[in-house]
């Protein structure tokens, strides 16, 4: 039987138009389990959105872009860029747009600051360790207001401030941090959490602000300070900490509440305080760390830290950093080369202990052997510093081996920790099925196993540190069966 109706091209076009319009209508009126979008935006919401991107030039500003553009000029002038210098024509429009947000400033100087006394400085209602000013940009504590003065409309620490041209803008700092450890699955955690509708999809990965850029270092590892530090004004204006926050709001008691949050996932924040000796000559241990600065700025921040079997972590770090030529390695990697490096690293640490403390040697830049990353597996030393300033309930410590066995449950528990709605079970299952594990090496670049003698000396080296970690966290599981 022949078909009596043959659709023409015009019929198909009309059908597609109707279908698209219907889909858009349904989407615009659909309210999912986590959505609080209002039908009409209040004047207050509109005014806040205008602060986000006041003009097209400012919309182009991002941490990566400015770092790239200013980096060219910094290299030419050996890190001594003056904001009043003439800029080449090809960069003129970009740099002029950025002049409203100063990129680099000088370091703070507690010796000349009248707000500083013997041990502390008192700025914007904060009590700040005097030594913290020496290794931070001079605008850090003058530009960021007291936590009690942050905007109540945001869960993130956000505030309104004028830029260098007098324009009012919105500035924000992260709501939570994934601070480490390196090679403990932090990239996976970041990739999964940013899929949550309450977490900004522009969340920052490896900004390296608190460990490197604010100290005048480059984003690369083991580079000493060679330039002025990146300003706090610039860091807090980076789009990654504000984009998407203004699209997630609900009305609460007649006022908007922006429930979206952002994160900074830099797994070296927990351990990388390298070249602290430049700022604090004469000290045997660092008087302040990244933990002190982040807590002073955002005392209510949530901290996520992942730990892994320390021996497997250094093996993974050795393979990864050599494969990607982060450090100079005798490539290809072998179990014999790894054993030799482990012996050298332990000997260096023992040599340091002859004239310094365990904490001093753990942080000592001089005694850091880069290839094995041995020092970054001394979890107890670093976590003690973070738990001295942050309450235990604000720090979520995750065991890598447990997480990979039950990914879904751990992600849901992190949602509870961050006080955001859990993923619907079906949606999370689909997300995990489609998720690709990040930063995995090919089998050809792995060491099949490590030598028994390597395992033996590493076990003996880590035993006292793991005992201290078990005492610190109150659970035998943090001994990984080595005790």
C-alpha cells in the first residue's frame, strides 16, 4: 500500500521549529531537585550581575590569560614589570583592560607597618601572624575585608570593592579547597565535584596561588621567587571564583541567596611551602605555612585532603613526574633506579635530622629530593599544621584506597560535608560510568613492582610517621598495615 502523505522539506522544517520551541519552553519551566531559579530577577540580582562583568574587556580577564600575557613582559624585564611602562601595541588593548586590576604588587613589610606589633599585625579586624606579611602580597589583608563583612547573599566569601579605575566590582575567594596530596586522586575528585550543579563549572584547578604565585614563584614546581607576587586583587577577581555563582539563586525572606559555590583544587597547597627560607632567614622551621594564610583569609572554608599508601604514592609520583619530564630523570624508570633514588632521599633526610627537627627537614627546600617526592608522603607533619588552624569538622580526610572501591558513597558524603544536595543516585551512577580516570599512565611507563629491599627501607622510614598519623586522626586504618 502506497503512503498517501509524503512530507516535504517545508513540513520537516516546521516540525523541527515546533519541536525546538517546545523543548526550550519545557526547559525554561523545569525545576530540578537542586534548582532555585526565580522567574523574575529582582533589581538587586541584576545589579550584582552587572558587577560580575561590567564590560566586554573585563570579561576577557582570567587567571590563565593574564598570566600568559604578563608572563611575556615579565620574562623580558626579569620580573620587574612596571604598571606605568609602555606596552607593545599588540598587547595594548588587553593590558589596558587589565590595568583596572593590578596584576603584581610588592610584598608586605611588617617592619614598616604601623599596624604591627612584636608578634602580630592587626588589619581589617584580623589578627595576623607578623611573619605572614613577609611572604604575601602587600594588598592581601588590606583588600580582603573581615569575614563578618562579606556579602550575606553568597555562600562563597564575596565582597564588593572598587578597582583601580573606581568601578565597583565583585570579588570572591573559594568556598572550599582540595589541598592534596599529589597523586592521591585529587584530579578525579575535582572533575566529579565540578559536575554538581551547585559547584561552579569554572572552578579552579591548580591555581598555585597560595603556594607559589603569592610568593613570587612561577606555577612550575621547585622554582625560587624571581618576581613580585601576584596581587590578591587580581586573584580574587579571577572569573573562576565568580562565574556561575550569579546564575544560582533563590529568594529567601525577600532577598536573593546565591547558593552556588566554587573551589580551588591545588594538590600541592598542603605541602609546597618551598623557598620559605628566602622570607624567613635564620629560622629552622617555617614560622607560617599555606594553612595559616588560607585560614586567616577564609576561616570558615572547607578543606578536603586525600591520602594514599605513602609508599605507593611516591612510586606513582616518581613514574608520573619522570614520564612527563616535570623533573630531570634518568628515563626510562626502573625498579633499580627507583631503589637508588629512595636510598639517596632517605640519606638526605637523615643528614638533615642531625641538625634540624623532623618538621624542619620535612619543609626544608634544600633537602627535598624531587624525583621520589619522599617528603610529600610525610602526611603527619603537614596535616598537624592544617589541623592547628582549622577545626577538625572543617577538614575531610579521605583514604584513596577506600574511595576507589566505593566512589559513589564517598562523593555523596562529600556533598554532605560541603552542605550541598546529594546527587540523585541514578544521575551519579551515569556520571561515574562515563567518567574517565584522570592522569593515568600507560603500562609501558610503570614499574611492575619495587624491589623487596626498597619496600623494607621505606617501611622502616615511614613507621614513626604513620604512628603519629594514626594518633593524629584517631584510626588504625591510617597505618596502611605497616605498623
